[in-house]
């Protein structure tokens, strides 16, 4: 069993023409888990509200979250572009800068998603307050 895992991991490391998809799946999975970790408490509390209020918050959040997704996709693209390079190791200073930039973009995306959710909640509360 360990031989198979070693063989598969070696194939992923050597043949980068197709293995970017594996790296992409791992990146998406890991980052969505981290994003969920930040947002789950807020979403859980919002779901405890009346169904219509939660739906309003969700709709407004989806309209405002575009910039967060743009930064997320830029981070994702940087990681994949670094991966498909044939001379991945050793990392050059430009590669390190790119990795740091990808992490910064990801962090900004999480902050923008949190901001979009918070603003959506406040706008919904204001609508309710005015009624």
C-alpha cells in the first residue's frame, strides 16, 4: 500500500502537465475548509434567524462577495502557475515573492468575504428596523 502511495506521489511531482489538477483540488479543498472555519460561526448564527431574514442576508452576501472570489482566484492561479513550471525547485526569490503574494491574496479574500457577510447582515437589520 505504501508503495502505491509513493508511486502516485512521485507521478504527481514528476508529471506536472496533468498533476496541476490534483494540486488544484487539494488547494480548493483546504482553502474552503479554512474559509468555512472563519465564516461558520457567523453563518450558524444567521441561520438561527427567521428563514426570510437569513435568505436576505445570504442574497446580499452573494452580491457583495465578488471581490473576495476574485482575490481567491488570483491566489489559486498563482499557486497553479508556480506548480506547472518545470523547474519548481529550488525556489527563486521571485517564486518566494509569488508564494507570499498568493498567501496575502488569500488572506484578503477571507477578509473580504467576512466583510461582505457583515455588511449583508447590517443592511438586512436596517431594512427590518425601518419596517
